[in-house]
């Protein structure tokens, strides 16, 4: 799994975040997928510089780049287990002020953000 503490979602208020995100049945999720760690780090740099998540996805993601990284609405069981655990633990945010987290799956390195929960 990717190192913790890199994204804005990685804070010491983990218990507080858990209470805000528990119970969602589906999420509207975006991601940036990079096969190489170095490319993921470049994308992280752009996010840390304040570039919108969807714009970074268009430039760096190897999946769904044209859609700004959007995977649409997903329910539990539709995503890879490692990805799902991270995604369903994230608080909803906007592409211009994203709260993201990282994970590594068999597909590569993911930067994940959630736009909505229901």
C-alpha cells in the first residue's frame, strides 16, 4: 500500500472522519491511475500545487482520463477490495478542493477522491 500521510485526507482526525463517512451505500468516485510510482508522484505534486483533481486526471491518469478520472456511482462490491476500502473511507469533496487518498492495487497506483455519497 502507498505511504500514508501524503494526501489531504490523511489526518489525525481519523475517528472524526469515520463518523462522517459511515453508512454510505454508494459513492461517486474519481481516481488517477498510474502504472509507475514516479508518475503517481508527479500527479501528487500537481494536486499539492492546487491543480483541480479532474485536470490532473486528464493529464496523468492511464484510465478514464477523458472523463477527468470519473468512475461514476459505485456500490460496495463493484471495486477492487483495496480500492473500495480507501474510497468508502473518504469524505466527499470537490474537484477544486479535493480530499484524496492513495492505494496500490494489481492495476497500479491510485489517487482517489469521492464527490458524493448516498
